[in-house]
C-alpha cells in the first residue's frame, strides 16, 4: 500500500520541487523581447499541465487535481514575490491554473 502510494505521489513531489527550484532563479529572461514573455508563459502552462496530470494520476479526481495544482501555483507565486528579480503575479497564477486544467483533461482522457 505504501509503495503504491509512493509510486503515484513521488513524481508529484519531485515535479513540484523542480518548479520550486526554477522559481528560485532570479532571472530567467532570454533577452528575446516579446518572445521572452510568450516563452515564459508557455513554460508556465507546460509546467502546470504536467503537475496537473501527475496529480490526477495520483488522485484519480479531476476536481481535486485542478484544486491542488492551482493551490500550489498560489504558493509558487508567493514564493516568487520573495525572489530578487522575480514577482508574484495573479495573471501567472491564472496561466498556471489553465495549464493544470489542460494537463488534467489530457490525463483524464488518456486514462479512459
């Protein structure tokens, strides 16, 4: 029982830790102007799509997976507010949550 839970939750914890590490980097700018912004927002979406999919795999509940991923996104944005050169953004939280919804929807579809 513990081993099977670990199998499902370890990837969630590891990916969330990866997001935390990336959020700790002071400046992830590429110097590409507008493309920099677009690429960073796509990265937010992809990070949280994967997180949402992993949480769905662990919980088998779409609403719970979206809620947990969105809640983690809030903590990520608060964390970024304390990192020099970064800032927490409600818009980024919405993008993160949209990514989680996409990831959960894909994971739910693939699990059918």
